[in-house]
């Protein structure tokens, strides 16, 4: 007798029972991902240099049992180690790490004039992903089913002038993702999301919060008809962190409203 494949219901809380760390989780895309984790039934520890924004998240979410904040500098190894240790102390386990923190602006000084210190600073998202992954991996592997998610950028594939450091950081994150997937599997899956244009003004700390000023042309250059929002990234993050994505690792996932699929011939 053959076995009939079951019709399975999708889980209503795909991250129930899971603890997720989000670096740079106090503002912008990181906050969008952290809120999506909470909405999906998970618990979240956000780490950020911006202490005021982190405390504002906790106050506005008002979910003391499920959300915590710790000051974090992803470029300092002791800080990354302390972030992971604090999450383990608070929640007892770690199931997901989202390496999101970084310098959001792509444009820097022209290469010929760039100081070594600026180059280093603009590569912080790559350096931080190394440090935080290094210290989180043992706990992520401990239960099986762990997941790392690196926030790269469509600028890993496309560029404008004077964005070499940012492009190198994001291209580096995409490569770091597939390399680590090979080393960390099968206990831990590793993926990246490459966002396109995401307007983060409404997802900043209260004092800086504003409605993004976007033109019709800004929206129209996206095949979906609009610029992205942090919760657009949060939606895919939840899926990739969940057990539903158990057969997906080592991949970069572009979330850009179709912008990188659009021909740019001028009529
Ligand atoms: N917004 C976009 O259009 C876009 C597009 C593609 C990729 N990204 C990437 O998404 C990520 C988040 O960007 P965003 O637009 O939300 O920026 P954002 O500035 O709104 O948020 C970045 C957060 O990271 C924190 N941070 C910066 N350096 C840190 C450090 N050393 N240690 C700990 N925290 C630190 C900041 O305090 C802030 O809370 C970045 O990696 C960025 O490169 C953004």
C-alpha cells in the first residue's frame, strides 16, 4: 500500500520556541526583522550601538518576556562574545543569528582619497558577521536546526561610483554565507538576504522617526510599484529562520521589488 503525502497546514507561529539574535536590531531593517520574529512567535535579543533606540524598542514593544536589548559593537570581539553570552543567560538557548548591523550608506570617499580607517569602518558588516557567527555557532549547533542570516545588499551585484568598500563588504557577506554553510551544516543553515532600496525612516528611534519622502518616480522604478520597507525583509527572514526553510542553505535571496531585473535602456 502506498503512503499518501499529507496536506500540511502552515504554522501560524513559525518561530514559536525559537530565540533569535539580531545585530543592529534597534533601527531600520534590523528592527523590522526583530518585530517579525516577535510576530512569528519567537523571542528576540537585539544588539546595537544605539542604546537609546534599543531601549525605545523594548518600551514600544512592551514584551518583556520575549524581547531583550544589549549594547553591542559588532567590530569588538569581547562585545560580540558578551552579546551571545547575555542571550544564553537570558533565554537559555539560541536558534537564530541575524547579522544585520552595518553602515547603511553605500557612498564613501573616492578610493584614491580614502583612509585605511574609513575602509575598515565601511567593512564593519562583514567583520561583525565573522565575530558574531564565531561566538554564536556553538550554541546554534547545540540543538540542531540553527540558522544564520546575513544581511547583504543588491550592491553585491550592482554599483554606483565611490561605493567600493560597501560593495566589497556586501559581496564578502554573500561569499561568507556559502562558505560558512559548508562548514556549519548540517546543524546550522546559513543564508543571506540582499535587500534593494528599503526606506527606513519610519523605523528609526522615536526622535529621528519620520515618514520617508519618496517620489512617484522612486516607487515606479520598482516592478512591484513601490520602494521597500523593513517588514518586507522581516517576512523572508522569518521564513529562512524557520524549520520550513530546512532545505535551503548557502544561498543569497534578493528582495528588491524586482529592481535588479529591470532593463535600464533609455528610450
Ligand atoms: N536600507 C537599505 O536600503 C538597505 C539596502 C540593502 C542593504 N541594507 C543593509 O541592511 C542593514 C541595515 O541597514 P538599515 O538601512 O536598516 O540601517 P540603519 O542605519 O537604519 O540601521 C543600522 C543599525 O545598525 C547599528 N549599527 C551600526 N554599526 C554598528 C556596530 N558596529 N555595532 C552594532 N550596531 C551597529 C546602528 O546603530 C543601527 O541601529 C545594513 O547592513 C545595510 O547595509 C540596507
